């Protein structure tokens, strides 16, 4: 807690002092500035060719050409990445890289500008916050042996979100958009910089506002008529400041403060397969109270100094908080017993009728109220050396980090009559739905060397983590401040890696490597439930080529062996699940991408870039799953069964036609159907023989997005687009709580203005 308090005080003070020196005397942050290497893990699409492993850089145009705000849509463009859609808008991301468990993106290290951004990556990695892709200038994805510098979750990989930077084509930017389902979006950016006697200073102000009324409608009851309350509102202001002091040594100081607030009327409750086919926009009446409120504060202070031509040091102090309360339906009661959501959906008659508001029963809801905080300090040094014919780029880093999560949840019960009218409301004791805290204190270090001789580059590395876990359980029925249990444990992790890159010539390179990935359980799971760390051994081999005419290809074969796969405790909807090790998994596959600009064949002023991304994956259990949790999607898994939500095939095609600033853009994605559970059943029956809508399969689908852009003036662009132009109706997921649809066809139109 001391580290969190110190970081909070320090960054608050800096946030007050630095703006006093930043005034917009000159527009735009033009001129030479230091690229903060700590903010990026790849840096650009061109830098991908230097990686000793597989990685992808998604640039700003790949996001803004289609006005994407859904991170799932952005990641469709990356080979080896799979997502489980949940709400149709990408508010709650479930991301898997190379066959890792997909739930809540818990198996990857998520960052923003090089800083850990999951609310509590050590204590509670599966949380309900993902950076908004719509405000990003790029995404960086590492999947292979080039990720030794990151943690504490690398069995899946690393995703770094790049927030808006100072380098803008003009000082001001404004985007305004309207769309289907009462959608409104306003994105504003303004930058400025000036030279002073003390050096160069600059600022960036940004606000991203996005509101959608929602594409679903809730079933009416005599006492409920607000049927369209299924959307969300998101507002995200951000301030960045930099100072490049007038000193003999090249250095730069950058401060960042961002805030995100979201109010979404979202639910865990899904539909029956037939109801989804008849009306994918339907929501049952029992979900009418469901809503989630979140707010997140992000602050960081980064200092970069280059004492000599061959030495660079980056230091980062960071502090973040996150609060969320998801008030949602967790189960029903038919007068005889409690029934989980997925069982009720799969059980025609009274349970399903209670959800639809057509018969009497009780609705049990829970305030899933949690507070998170994290803070840390990281120093990274890069030293370039020459010796014995080798060129060395030594990189070492030390990080101290602390995070915690406090769960204080209250249950509420609503009684309805046979028309769905609420006749009684009762509240359970404060903390009765969960009352505990978890804390992690971690020290991590890594050392790697990029050693080059001739055409060959070798990158050996070693990472170390030392984690102190602690948890406290509080009274759930009496005094909520009374401690009923506590525990602590310690974790030490060493993970090596080795990557290589061989430049065959100026157009072709071969890369590959072997690395050990790891994912840590939370404090309570490790100290109280003896959950082991998850480890993986990954192998990859690939080739990149780029012709003089611009044609490029990249192909990677990979194999990953997962041991003690961790399945987290929030897969189901009741909130009673457990975190556990379920066994081992073997994954192998092929990633392929290619692209070429056909524009020269059309005419001198034309561009027609075309790209293809394809992934083929086999991810299977190596032995029977050991899960005993009835809510777990791994329950009933047998040796050789497919890992749920990892498709065998996934394809993405992008195509554009551009001339003199105008353009037409097409993105098409083929999503293969998957099993929704490791039991690999096609019916809605769990291993205990009970009806369960979380079992079965998802549907295949082809998602087509189209956008046109036209510049009416040099700095003013009109655009319009269609998402899911084929209006595909499909079961995108069965978790949580039954069949869930993808977003139907929607339309957008807007304007971009640079000033």
C-alpha cells in the first residue's frame, strides 16, 4: 500500500505543477523529439522485420479507416489472435493468442504506452477494463520469443495499446459521427509546443466520447417500459505534457493522465438458440436491472535520458485506479431451488418463463462491487557495445510493483408475480455477496542481449519475478469489517528465452526461437487454494519476405506446450466459480499474412492495397481436464478434445481503393465455429447431465465492413460506413449465460476536421 500511496502523491503533484509551464504559443508538436522507447515494444510496421520472433504492428490507419472502436475488430487483422465476442461492441475483451485460455484476456500482458494497464495484473488479472481501441494510434502484438521483457502473463503474449501521441498532422483534430441505434461519437485532440529558455515544452489534450443506445430490446412487463436501455456511454479525457530541457545531455520528461468513465446497461444473461435466431436483439425481462458502472484513472511519469551516444535510460513511475460495480442477475429461484442462468435458459417451462417475466419467481442480483489500484516504478537501460566482431545491444530492467483488489459485494432479491411485476425487494447484508481483499507486491528484472554478427542476430534473455501474495477474508453475514481468515505466500519465477533473426538478403529474413511463458494465479488462489503457476514452452519458426515491388509475405509455424493451465473464477454467471488448474494443453498452428498494392496497375494516382491474414490452429487437451467446477468451460474435457473458443481457421481480407484523398475500404473476416466447452458436446448438456446453455457450439460467420471517405476540402473529410454489411445473425458465444449474438448490420456517417 505504501508504494501506491507514494505514487499517487507524486503523480498528483506533477499533474498540478507541469501544466503551469505549458501554454499553446505555437500550434502542433513539430520538431525533433525523443522517441520514448519505453512506450513502444515494436515501434512501427517496418521494425517488425527486426524482431527475433512473431509480432504485428497495427497502425492508426488500420483503426481509423473503418472508425473501429471495438478491439475485436482491430485484432481480426492480426494472425494468431482469437477473440470471444460478448456484447457486440468490444467493451469486455476476451482475447487468446496461440491457443491460450481466452477468458477475460487473463493470459496476456495488457499495456498502454508500455505501462501495465489491467486493473490488478498480479492480484486479479481477469478484470473488466480494456483500453478503448477508438482512441489509439496503434496496437502492438507479440506472440513469440521476443516477449521476455514483459510479464506477469506471457503464456498468451503481449498487447501494447499506443495512446494518441504528440506527433499530429495539425494542432487540432475533431471527429463527429452518428449511427444506428442512436450512436454518437465525438473525438477531439489539440496539441501545442513552444521553445523556452528552459527547453522545449508541449501538451496534448484529448477527449473521446462515445454513446450507443444499444441494438437490443428488453421484454416489457406491466411495470417496465424502458425497453431500449441496453446501450452504453463512454467518456475519456486525457492530458499529456512533455519537457525537453535545454541541457548538454539529451533527455525528455513526459507526464500522462487519463480518465475513463463508462455506464453500460449490459447483462450476463443470454438467449435460447431459437430466440436468438428469431430475434437476436431480444433481451429477457429478468435482465432489466442489469447495469455496470466503471471509472479508471491512469497516470504515469516517464523520464528518458541518453548520457552517451550508446547508452539510454528510461524510468517510469505509474499509478492507476479502477472501480467497477456490475449490478446483474446471477440466478433465479422457482420456489423450490436456486437455478443458474445457463441452466434456466436451457430448461423450457418454469425456469425460462421466469426469465421472460411470464411466471412468478425470484430474481437474485448481485452488486459486483470492486476497487482496484496499482503502482510501480521501472527503470530500463539499453547499452550498445562492440566486441570480437559482434554488435551487442544489452537491455536490462528492474521493476517494483504493487497492486490490490477489494471486493465488497451485496446481494439483492426481487420477487415477481406471474406477469413479471416486481412485488417485493430485499437486500442482503453488506458484503454478503463477497467480502475480501487481495494484494501483490512484486519485484521483476530481465536481461537480454541483441547480439549481431553479419546477417545473424541472436537474442538470449532471462526474466525473474519475485511476488509476495496476501489476502484477507472478511465476515459476510455479520460485521463486514471482521476478519475471518487471512493468508500469504511467495512466488519466484525464472523464465528464459532465445530468439534469432537471420537476414538472408535485403528482402528476406528467417526468424524463430524458444521461450518459456508463465501466468501467475491471484493471491487467494495461490495461498489458499494451492493453485500452481501456469507455464508454457513455445517454439516458433518463420520467414518474412518483401520484394522490390512491395509484395510482402510472412509465415510462422508454432508449437506451444501449456502446463497447469489456470482457469479463472468468473467464467459463469453465478459468481460461485473457483480458480483452478485444469491440466495440460498442446497447441500448434500456422500463421500467414501477405499484402500488395495493386494501384500501379490501375493508374499513376491510384492505390489499391490488398492484404490477407490466415491462421490455422489445433489446440487440444493433453490428458483429461481435472476441473471439478460445474461453471468451468473445461469441465468434462477429455484427452484430445479441443480447447473452447479456439477456432481451427480464421481469415481476414482487407482491401482499399484510394485516389487523391478519397477512398473505399473493405474488411472481411471469416470466423470459424468452435466448441463452447472442453467437453466438446454439440447439445446443451453439461457433464453432470444437466441442461446448460453454456455448452454446445458457436456459429461460423463472415463479417463484412465497408467505409467510404471523401475530402470536401484539404482538411475536411466526410465518411460513411456499414458494419456487418451482410447482416449475419449468428451465435458469437455461449458465455456468459447462454447464446449471445454479434452486432447486427449498422450504419455510420460523420466528418473529420483538422485545424
